[in-house]
């Protein structure tokens, strides 16, 4: 059985990592044009680095919850081939033990050189004064996908979704494309697991609603037999 799981901020919310579009979400407290666009970074790289340094510290202080741990169990099944696609930039899936993880929006714990394109493990604190360890250019940035940029690994992701027997979206608001449109590519069964119906709930054949730490372990237990 081939399963593609798409996870969003709702999976990590119960680990203390904030969601984005809720009334108290990150985008209600920050101007995304200033901290999550290439233009904002060009205007004030110190502000953007400060924002992601704080998010990185928050991530380091967080731990995987029962939803992350349950999803990691699927990797241990010989009968299930699972690809975990996440919109999240945290590393909680990997820390829980998931092996086949695709970060379509990048990784908070990684750094990127805007000049040569090389990537490396980010230090706890990044600044505009940092030099790329590969080409020495003063062009380092968080390895995250900002608004207006193309998500990573889209050909691989779309191919996997189309070939899956089951596509499951967990904890995502379904308001950000192209992730929100992946359900349209699914030829197999589709399931949404969310705290409440997402903006694309009608596109899914089946639904489960409730906290991720409750609904995800229950679903994984069922498919694992």
C-alpha cells in the first residue's frame, strides 16, 4: 500500500509551535511581507534573521508529540510504503523517527547561500554578517521557502500523490498553494484529518476531526492493524 501524508502546522501546534492563520497565529503578529518574502529580506535582513532565529530557538526547545510519533510508526510497516510531505519547517517529524520526509517549504534548521545555492546545518543564530562556508559570499539566508518562491521537490511530490493508494492531509488549513491543490491530483482514496474542516474539506472523500494528538494515533493504529 502506498500512502502520501501531507502535514501542516496543526501537527506541530500541540508541541508549542504556532500555527499561522488562526486568530493568534504568526501572521496576525508579524507582517509576512517583512519577514517571509525575498523583498522583505532584501530590505531588512537583520529583522528576518531575528525572526527565524527566534523560531529556531522555539523549535529546539520543542519535542515531538504523539501525532509525530504515530506517523513515524508507519515507517516500520513492511506492508506500507509511506512518503511524508510536510509544509512545516520544523524537524519534529525526523526527531520522532520518520525517515522519508520531504520538506516542501524548506527546513528551519538549515541555511542556504543565495549566491552559490549550497546548504548546510544552520547555527542557532544567523546574521547578515555570516559568510557562506562554501563560496565565502556574504549571502546566507534561512533555507525556507518564502512567499513568491517555488516550493521544493514539487515534481517528486505530485508524482507520489498521483501514484498513492491513499492521500492524507493532516493539520493543514488548505489555504496555501500548491499544497492545497494536491488533493486534486490524488487518484486513490483521500482523507482529511484536522481540528476542523479546512478550506478544501469538500475535496476529500473522508474526514476525521479533533486534536492531532488524538486523531492521528487512532488512525495510524487502525491502518497498522
